[in-house]
C-alpha cells in the first residue's frame, strides 16, 4: 500500500464507499418511515370506521323493539366484521411484505437500492 503525505490511497475510496452507504441507508430509512406512517394511518382510520359502525349498530339495536330485527342487525354486523377481518389480514400481510422488502434494501449493494424487485417479480408472476 503506497502512501501520499501519510494517507494511504485506499482512504478516499473507503470514505466514498461509506458516504454512498450512508446516503443509501438514509434513503431506505426515509422510505421505511414513510411506509410505517401510511400503515399507522390506515389502522387509525380503520379503528375510527369500526367505532362509528359499532355506535350506529348500538343505536339501531336500541331503537328496534322486534327481536327478529335485532337478530338481522347482528347477522349483518357479523357478516361485515368477517369481511373486514379478511381485508385486515390481507392488508397486514401486504404491509409486512412491503416493510420486509424495504428492510432488505439496507443489505443490497449501493446501486441496487433504487430498483424495486416487487415490481419485477409481479411482472414475472403475471407472465
């Protein structure tokens, strides 16, 4: 290893590589934080919708004297709750996959961080 003024020639290359990796890590971290924010917003909106639906059900239930109508209201609510549970499970899996892909960008080479493998994989799966 040759030196120039006491500084090995590899130091600038190492410094450049470290700067590139730090920039990549900051970009990935920013994307990750943005996605987590979107996910949190989704669940907060979901909680608000569910709360509103339950209050509406309670008001309808309390204002309905017929037992048959109360049963029908409960059946409708259960049907909606089951659909919502399936949608929630699907969203949770999609969110976990998206966060996992973002996390894996921390470990990819510096130039590969800008590509989105999920789009390429989706195209190859649909073909």
